[in-house]
């Protein structure tokens, strides 16, 4: 039933045309836009529906959505008023969950209003980068072939004075071959282990013995190394802001839970599979 109504509401929104409500006073969230048998529908109700619409409605102009949202609320109100009997248990529990979720989000919002300061972001930057261990970056090139014998022959040619880039362009089967085998800069963890280990044993300018990986046989030339520089604060500000937010919220939640009298013993012995038993809500 819910899916059918949602589809009907979406259809109404798509076809709706603007019918703005004009009033002498500036509208507020409490401004009544319609009544259904005395039940008031406010502008605030409509705003919340607009905010909860799926992403595909984000760019739809408000004047297109207005009548559709109003129609949806009128229809829902009429249906709700027509319902007779006690509110079903599943509805009560859904409302409890929704209230809990929304109120918790309000508390998180209050915490974040003052938590994410410039000082906190700068401290997170220092903690993340200023005291981090130095990381070496490597700039290398390689020639990839199918067999060890081919790789050995290439090593011999290079030791005899052959140009590495020209040899890579001629013989490498890897995607970097046309670019002279150049791989650019990379750090630990970015290459397969066998390749990475071979690079780390080389001195700048040196050429490796044949190295086998899952891709084939490599002849590697280490061109140079450098110490990876920490990024500028502004380059990682958004990332650090999210980190600070997460840390502050987690600390706040942990403190509240620690302070609260929490008893989960009643959950012991309950079969987790019961989560799938929707009939329990009836």
C-alpha cells in the first residue's frame, strides 16, 4: 500500500502546477495552507516533504513541486482520518524510531555548532601530518615482457649501453611502454609487493635483475627518490573537518553512553533471525 501511494504521490508531483498561497503576513512554518475536515496542513509540513524527496527531485523548481506536495498531504490526511481503530503497533514503533532518530540528529547538530573550530582543524593537521613518519616516494620506469629469458636479454642490452626508454618503447608489453616505461612517482603500498620490494633495493640510476609478478617479467630502473611532503592545510581542510566532526561526535556519544544506565541483558538469548519476522509487529 505504501509503495502504491508513494508512486501516486510522485506522479502528482511531476504533473503539479504552482498554486501559491498568498497571505497578508509573511508565511512561517506554522502558516496553514490547507485543512482537511479541520485537520491543518502547514507550510512547515510541506517543507519537510520537499526536503525528504528523492535526489532526482533536487533540481525540480519549487513552483512545480508545490501543488504536488500539497495534494500528497491532503490525500494522506484524508486517508489517515478515515482510518478507524487503534493506531497499529508497527506505526507507534515507527514513530518512536523516527522521533529518536530526529532528536538524536538535533543533538549531534548542537554539538557540531561549536566543536569544529579553526584551532581543532589545525590540531588535527598537526596530529596527522606534523608528527607523521617520513615517507619515501620512488620514481621508476620498467620494461614488461612475458618470459624470464626475454627479461635477461634486455638486462644484457641495457648493461651494454642500450637506452632504457627506447628499449621500453620497442619491447615492453605494458601500457607504459609507449611512454618509455615511465611510471611516475609512487609510494609504499601502491605497487604489487614483488615489484615494490625490488624498487626499494635499488639505488637511483640502477637497473634491476628480472622481477616476476602476476603481470609478467619486469626490468626496473629506479630514477630517483624523495621524501613525500605533507599537503598544505587548505588542500586537506575539508577532510580534516570531517575527521574532527567524527571524532567529536564519537567522543560525545561515548561519554553519554558511559554515563547512562545501560542494560542490554534482556537481549541475550534472543534469536537474531527474529529481525526478519515482520509478523511480530502485527
